[in-house]
């Protein structure tokens, strides 16, 4: 900024970088003079403004279903991990793992929580399922900024939770851009309800037919047998 008259001014941020809050602090600037020579103007300098990264958190309850699906119970001592997806940087200032336990305020077992996670994209997964149960399908947490080109202050941050391999998110949280400040920079993505299903039993079935598709042998002209196999395995290995 050049050619300012001698007076008192202030700097104020009007547009924050994506992933950071808007700094609403007014930084005073004074332009004064010792005499009438321009080179003797006194200008306030060395003012430092720090950007506050947007952070988010969420909590969850972890249940295990009975084989019939009629009963669920909170499960403690299970570890869940949050891993950054490139180009999101490694997590700083927060834990990337959470272990479930009893929550006295809620009166539930199976409670876990992540706090102060920096803005970005992450993969949320269960490290190890209880014996006899399957792990949850991992979730992808995606953070985006939707700019309103006609009114920038009407822009918003959008956080989505999507099951891995699924197109549509299971949860969407929208936060107005102007509501995120240096004093209020954390977003809560609300609570997730997670369920472990019992492991399915291994089975193998076979249906042998003649190549023609007939099940009964009426002629020896086409004696080739085709055996169609179907299977369900609770463990799959890459070399199978």
C-alpha cells in the first residue's frame, strides 16, 4: 500500500486461505512524521499475524451385533486409527488413534473420540475386530471449501463421511465460512454409530451339470461335465 496520508490505520484480513480461519483482529498502523521530509516518516512495522488452521473432531459408539442381529452391545478396548490421505499432511497436535471405553456421562460402553484433527482428508478404520467379528468397512472423511463467487462471506466448508467403496456419503456437515474464527475454529462432525457383524461361516457348494446345461444324462454324445462352484470365506488372501 502506497501514498497513504499521515494518519492512523488498521490492517484486517478479508479473505483467509482455504483450511484456515478468518483473522478478525484489527492490527493498528500509524503513519506520523518528525518533520516535513518524506524520508523522516515514522511507520509502525513488524506486526505479525498468525493463521489458525481449521480443526475438526467426532465421537463414536462401537457395537457388536449378535448372530441373529437382535442384540447389540458396546465393545471396549478396540483401537481405531485415522490416517491422512495425500496430499493431507501427517496429523500434528492431536492423537491419530482412539481406544473405545465406558463413557460415564452417556452410560455406554464402546465410546471413542477424536479431537483437534487438522483440516484435510482422512481414512478412518478399525485396527482389529473382536474375535468372531468382522471389522467395520473403513470410512473416508473428506474436507472441502465451497466458494460463493457472488458473495464470498456466504461460502462454506463441507465435511463428508463416506463408506469406502460407496459413492454417496452417509453424513454431511456444512459450516458457514464466516462462523470459523480464531476463537471458534473447531468443527464437530457429530456422532457415528459403528457395528461389527459376526464373521460368516465358511462354506463351499458345487453343482455339476453336463456342458450342454442338462442335469440328466440321456446321451453319450456330449459327456463333458461342468462343475460350478460357489463359496463364502470370512478370510481372503491375495494368493487365492
